[in-house]
C-alpha cells in the first residue's frame, strides 16, 4: 500500500524537501476517485464485500486464490477484506495495492502507514476473520536499503494516535502526543472550506517531532465553540457538542479519519477566509489590521510567528506578516477569534497597494502559522536586546510585552532604527511604557531626519552598537529583525563585540 492511503486531496500544500528513497510515489487518481468519493461510495453501496453481510473464517489457502486485480482479497490485522472495489480509489495506484493481493499484508501495512484506521475505512469490505490454523504464508515485507532509511521511515510513521468516543451530548476526540506541557497554540482546528465536504474537521498538530494533519468526518452537526483540554502528560481532548442529542453508533461507532505528516511551506499551509474588521493608521504608512477568523476555526499564533495572507482572486500572490496584539501592552488577546497585523503600505507594492483599498467587511485568506522562535529562551535571559529596523518591529512587539512581565529579565533595551521620526511605530506608546517599566529602555536611531532631532542618528554600525550593548551583559539574548543586509550586519557586529552566535536570534 502507499503512504498516501486515505489522505484527502491537498491542493494547498506542496512538499519542499526531497522525499526518502523508501517513500512511495503518489498516483494520479481519476476524477471521482478521491477519499471523499470512496467514503460516499462505501456509504451508498450495501454489499461491497460481496458476501451479503455474512462473515465467515477465511483460510490462508482460500485467501491466496484471490490475487487478481478484478478479484483481490487481503488480510490485515487478522481480518480479510475484499479490496477489489477500492482499487481505483487507492492513491498509490493499483500496482502498489496488488503487492498485498491474496496475502497476509499486515507487515506491509504496518511499515507504510500503521496509523490508518483500516477497520473503519474498509468496514463494508470485510469478509471475516483470517483462519491461520493451516500452513502459514509469509507476509510481504519492505526491506530497507540501509539502517538510516529504516530510521527515516519509522519517523514518518510516528504519528500521534487519535481516538474518539461519544455520548448522546458530545463526541470527544483524543490525541495522544507523548509530549509533556504542551501550550495551547500547538493545535489548530478548522472546518473544511470545501462546500461539498463541509462536515469534515481538520486538525493540525504542531509538536517537536513535526506537523501532523488529521482529516475527520463528522457524521452530524456540532456546535462550533469547541472545548479543548490539555493534560500535562501530552493528551489533548477536543469536545464537540452535538446539536442533536443522539448517539452516532449506527452512523459511525468511531470517527473516520486520515492522518499525515506534512512539511512547512514558504507560501503557507492551509488557508481560511477571514473578514477584515478594522484598519487603523498607526503611522503615516503603517496600519493595524484586525481580522476575524471563521467561527469554526481555532488558532492561537505563538509569539514571534507569522502567517501568510492572500486574496481570493489571486492565490499565487502571498505575503508573510507577523501576528501582533491589538494593543502594545495587552499580552492576552481580547477576542480569541481575532488576529491582528501591523502592515506597512508601499505605493508600488503589489500586495499592500491592494490591501489598503479593500473595504472593511472584505475577506482575505490567512494561512496556518509558521516560525521557529521559542519563547522558552526568554526564561534563561537576564538582559534582552531587541534590535530592529522599520516594520521589523512587529515580532518585537509581543516579545517586549511578554518580557516586561518576566521577573528573570532584568533589562530590556529596544534599539529601533528608522528613517524619520514619523516612521517610528508606537512612538508615544513606547514612551509611556518606559515610564511604567523602569527596566525598559527605548533608543530610537534615525538615518534621514532633517528636523532638529535630539536623539541618535545614523545607520547600524559598530560604534552605535558598541555604545548601546554592554560587553559583559549577564545572560544576554539578542533578537534581530529587519531587511536582510541590516540583520546580517547586526549579527556580525554583535559577534565582533564578543558575544556568541548562540545568544542571537534572527527573524
């Protein structure tokens, strides 16, 4: 079988990395043979197994006789299935599926995609239990070409287990991640934006071992205010409240789902439509945009992370923007269903010139989050330096707010480079914040100010940074964001002043 078994069509994500030699190639399915088509077909067809619903033990000898494309049986986990009807729906193609034809294919199945709920997927193809009392046939195996390849394949299979149970009032989805002390932003919940499959729920799980996507079919309507519980041991429980208080046993004893490990994308993973609620000028060319997520979505973006924006009319043009809070000093988001950005407008910018003209109420597509900043590094920091230029301030905003509430951080210094005074984002707010928090110092440096500016002037250089950064700083952390040349120069100068690369994070 192919690693793509049960996976829904994915037009929005494309793998950025080369695949392992052991990994199967996907097969171009014909129209009408997707995962959803199979689920619909299996629901509408009463006797897929061809046994009129009568289950009986199947011997290995009988199993071996059904090894043709138009008559294919297969044993998996002690149960025999007639997979003939599934042939054209298999994402890996007929040839891959035929490797287990007429055999006990359990080893093959486990090595390729052991997380798949095969009992649910092929329940109507079930012929009966496998009778192994006769001569045992060898199950086909995938031999790795090297020990390294075997380890790669195992990593691909380590997808956290998903289970479900229900009562008349609710259906509970449980993810067993084996990761302790997970933060609430590790899980994204969305409804499918495909109108033909609106009853599908999509989960994205972000944990140290990778990003995992689950695609679940929900048999009946549920409320959109999902209740999510996180345990310290790594268990995540999603409670779906049913609109109609009935048991789903006849429709679905266990939720049908697919699962896959996915890669990061430089153009965004999975987009949802979000409505523009407000747009307020912060400076002459920078605005605070406030968008509303769909009521069926649940996404908390980690500090320092960005998402991708695109227009429905031009999905090829995407732009990354760092998520900020609605207010500089508010660490907690007022409305969990909202997402905010500080966006600088460029007159000749293809994206922002259009963005600033759309009316409030318009919809823009926003992706899952992306990034690598880990807030835990702030726990080991005593002196924090935030060095940025222009709109590079955006990731610093939430870091600054968080750091002011942390007792271990004794000093926070924002070194902010701009062209003119009117370009300084949140200038007045930053001055007020300094008055409330003595450990915060804001240094504005202008390169093109023609008025009688009394502050520092110039572009980033060794003399300026040498004056502002203490060489013997206690447990320092340097966060840098700005144009590529600016960031490279800042990193180079900090290292020249005797600091380690491990103490520097560049956005």
